[in-house]
């Protein structure tokens, strides 16, 4: 069964082990959750930090005995790595407002996440009332919720209007509906030397980078088919092979770079004018304003499908078992997801809260900020990663095949990914 999820910026992170904090002793042994001071982590995104600091200040002003100490996730290889290391060390914060759904199964396996459904009597009702059917896409195989759906960022294709004009392309209404359209535009850009590259997604072996190149286009091309469904890899079908072939050609022709970008790997190439196009969610506006004159179009597909699916790029909130005062963590999580704070999240960061009434809650903002309207329209078609056992292993297997045959621009795509699919079938079944 498909579990399509409405969803939200990938991540920054750390491999350091932090000192034990107010959340540093385990109180997850089965007693009633307690209240008291807690620590939380939030994203390093500047706009998101401003939102989090405002929410924390408002809470602390009314709850002096349950003070929140907040900080950005420390810098490092990835958020997933630092959280995993902190779980092992027993010193995670109580809440992380940057928990990737793809990593939840690994954190569960480590025993790091609180089962919200069983710990808090109002967890199911609160989360379902806020997020509706999207909740089911985040349930773990045991049916419980170990993450709170928080924000969603439907991906679209940004393009640099000045680069397109220089390459002789229509800068206001570019033809970018199909893979062939994008390849033709890439050739025009290359021939005109209007930009170094047409597209420059993160080109490292980190498995999460598949969410910035293959997966968004595959979701669009396949009608929202997740990477794994019914315990089977899906990407060796026609839609998957079309998407893989498109990306292999992008690298083979030099339209995309296989080298890791020296700056911000997610937003930098487009923001810096090195790439003519970029794949990003609505958060891209905050990254690109004042740097690039850009437009936005839906993601391309092989045949130019209308109303195609897209990647949701969710970031959720995880509560961790080393948290001493889990009742305060739960109460603050709910407070941070009130209508007022959710509206402020969209206004401050351009990221959509994962709630069924977002267009009502943020009606005034959307009316005065038409840039976000296409993203709001795409929220119901946004799909996230499958919540399956061995998720990180599955994506790592996929990424290795990608590095071998797509990033290199050569090799047997069908054979390599067929082998990867067989491995993934075993990994997805535990």
C-alpha cells in the first residue's frame, strides 16, 4: 500500500559527543512523565533559528520552572550522524526539530526515540487533529508514532532568469516540462557558457543526497511511487529507469558536476550562480533572494505530466529517550505547533507546517505572498520517504549504485540498479 505523506531543509549536523544536559538521564522506564527544564536542538537555517528562539522565549516567559535551553544542531557531517552518536552516548537533547523521516527507523533500532503513542494519552488525538491523513505515512511498522509530523517543503525546479536569457531561452516561461526539455536547456546553457553547470545537486556518497536529485524527479515521474512499497524496491520499473537515465545523461554530458561543491552543497551552486537550475522547496526563497533573479516551475517528468507528485522533504520532531523531563518536552512540542506558532513558522521560514488547515491558518500570508501559492497547491501531492526497517541501509545501497553508474556518467544502469533492488528487498524485510 502506498503511504503518501504531506510533508519539509535538509540538514546540518555533528559528530561530536556533547556533555550531559538537562535531558541527559534516562527517565523512560515506564513511570509518569515528569516536568522540568529541557534542552532542544533546532536547524542551523537562519530563519528557522529566529522562529525557534521566539517560540522558546514565549514559552520561558510563562514557564520559569520548565525552562527551555535551545541551540542549533552542532556542525558536522550530518544531523543523522550526530543524533546517532548522541543516542549511543546517552546525551541527546529532549527534542530535535530537524529529525529526518529517513533516519527514524535507525534511531528506533538504537532505542533512542520515545514511543509517543504509548507515552502520552493525547498524542494520537493531537497529532491526527493537526496533520490528518499525513500521519499514517509517518507511523512505524508497529503502528506507533515515534516522530511528530512538523513541516513540509514541496520541491520544485528553480531557474536563473538571467542565465536563461543569456542562453537564448525564454526567461519568463521556460520550456522545462520534460526531461528532454531540461536536457535541451542544459545544452543551450553549456554552449552559451552562461553558467558552469545546468544542475548541481549534492555530489557526495551521503545517502541523504538522493533526496535532492533522483527521488524528487522519480516521485514526479512515477505518480508518487515511493522508493520501496510492499517491501519491494520500485525503481527498476519504467519510471525509475527513465529518471536514472536522465540523470546519467546529465553527468555524461557535463551538464551536472560529479564533484562535491566547496560551499553550501544544497543551496550554494544555484545561489552562487554556478548552476542555472536548482531543486529546492519553498525555503529556497530565503536562500536565493538578493543573489539570483529566479523563477519556479514544477519538477519535470519524462512525458511532461500535469499535477505531478513531488518530494515533501519533511522534517519532523523527535523526542529522545534520554530526556529526563518528557512531560515538558511534550507540552512544549504541542505549544510550538499551535496555530499561531505554525503560522509564524511559514511567515518566518517559508516552510509549510504539516497541518490540514494550513491554507486557512496562513490565509493572509499566502494572499500577500503569491510566490508560495504553487507550493501550497503542491502540498497535497507531496510524498516522503517510506518508513521501513533498515531505511538508512536501503538508501545507502541505492546511493552506491548511483555513484557507480549515474554520477560517473557511464555504466549499466539497469543491471547495477537491478542488483541494488535485490539487496534492498532483503534490507527492507529486516
